[in-house]
C-alpha cells in the first residue's frame, strides 16, 4: 500500500468485521466469505501474531481426553481441519504423533473412554517401530495416531491463502460507536461503527452489520470498549481468564518426536518438534496451566520453579538415552518459554469446549475463545450460523473499492517460542535452580 494514499479518514460498509487475525479469526473469515458475506479482518500485529503463535498447534483427535463430549467435538473439528489442509499436505511433514503409556492400567482406562466416545483406537506400533528416543525408557506401550501438528506460521499461511485481500494491519482500535433501539421497556444496542488508526496515521471507520471479537488475549479490552454504557458493563466485565502455560525448549542433534505421554494418572508430557537446519527443537509442555488471579502471578517465577522439575524428571524417564544425567543434558541447549493462554471465564476447571459470548442486549457482537485451537472450525461454524440468523442475507459479497486503497498488508508471525534465549545446560540449571 502507498502509505500516502489514505486521506484524513475513510469509511467503508461491510457485513461483518472480525477483530483478530489468529487461527480463529482466519477460520471465521474463510467461512463467512464462503457464505457470501462481505467481511474484513483487522489485527494490530500480524497474522497468528499472539495467541496462535503461543501454541504448539497440535490438532487433537481426542485420544488424551476423558470427556466424551469433548472427544466427539474434537473429532468433528479434526475432520474439518483435514479437509481444509489437504492442499497443505506437503507442509505438514514430520514424524507421526504417538501416544505412549508408562502404565498399562492408564491405557486400559483410556480404551474404555474411546469405546464410550466411539473413537477408533490408534494403531499399535511394534517395538521395533517405536521412536528411537523412547527406547530404554519407561514407556510400556506405544501407539500411532491420526492427529496432525504444524508450525503455526505454516498453518496460518495455508488457511489464509486466497483471502489475504480481506485483511489489514492497523495500529489500534480508537473507538466503537453504539446505536440504541427501544424494544418495549428495554433498550437494544448495536455496534454501528468501529474506528481504527491505520499504519500511515490516517483513520478507517468500518460500519459493519456484525462484529466478531476473535483477538484472544485482547478480547477483554475490546469488550470494555463495547461496554461504554453502565447497563452493559456487568455483561462484558471480567469475562476472560488467562492460564499461564510454559514450554521447555530443547535444541540440538535430537531425533524428531511428536506425542503425548502418560507418565502417571495425573501427569502427561506433551512433545512436538521443529527443524532448524541440522538441529531439532523439542517443545515440551504438560497438563499444568494454572489460571492467573493477578498481574503479579503473570510475572512471578514461582510456577516455573514448581513446573520445571517435574517436566525434567518426565523427560529423564521418557528418553533416558538423551536426558538421564548432566553429561547427556550438556549436549543440548535449553530455554523456557512462557505461553499464556486466554480463554472465556469458567468457574471450576478447564473449559471443555470453545466459549462464545453473545450479550442479548448487543445482538450484533460475538466474542469467541476457541480454548483449544483445534476447536476453531466448530466455533466458526456456530458463529456463522448465528450471523445468518441475525443478518439474514448478505448485502454484498464484494468489498468496497475504498478498502483496497487503504488496506495494509498483514505479515505472518513466527512462532513466539523462537524468541526464547537458549543456553548451555550448566547455565540453565543455575538460572532455574534445578
């Protein structure tokens, strides 16, 4: 874009405005455009720049979960992913994901869950075909699954292909204008205009018929902009929570590995790998991600000190040929990446499915958290169905000519763990007091 081309202010009208350019926002863009709606997507950073690139992007089929409803939803979402990514098959190369069990009783319990959910069992691997890092470790049974995983940048690139012209980078959202409509004794509101600052300093005002907030961690700030009237604040306030996850990043001459490994009834280790020229990177996480109750929790290191020793012990038991002692660990370079995860607020434990917030008195605004990125296509389908009900027919599938004059290209973000400083084992051990 010629950055001198934007005048003081430009206004466009579209059917749907999406704020947020991660996997969830891009799925919505694809599905709404396919349904015939004129739709634009805005983001302040890059495609996949925040929540998506915090993730290791493992497209679950449901083998490691206990809830029948969630397994069913993950299976349905996985089928949509496979259909969508057939075009990207060559981009998703790597070792097949595996399930590993250190306790056969855990496997028996999982089999019962799979039966209840009508989930086809994974394919058992003969011991000679086990990934080599697992040999001599505590894994007693190993299975190959039909799941997928990918570099987030590669995945977003495949999803956005053909829809790039519907997206634009912005500097920030300046304001949201709400209209009011009396409905008997009640007042309905609607977002009638969203004004944003463009990279060249000019402004763009989008007048949408519907708005979807799909900005991950940024959703709460956007909801606070919507809730400018006192009667709306209770419905939008404090609707988001953040979980503090971590990834252990290990780099060196490792064999690629991807899988979920049951170490005991309460603890799973999750590993995906990436290639960096001749080196392999393991991204290692587990099923501990506490909800944050304060800003101090976000910056505190207490959770890392509790989290890291159990992960290191799991690696030693899983792959002793790599991680049994300090001499072996000294072969690799190490780092810890903080991976915060935004989700719709729930009371109690982890949400089991995507969360979509729609406030009855503001019927043209949807806020969505996929919770697990695998569920993004299901959340998208649900929102598209609701928009069909609210807007009825599209006004036009074509975008205004002014849009093409003002839009600014959104780049693709690299996975955020790549910013992690990696240091030798002795330095890492001293730094983290392990």
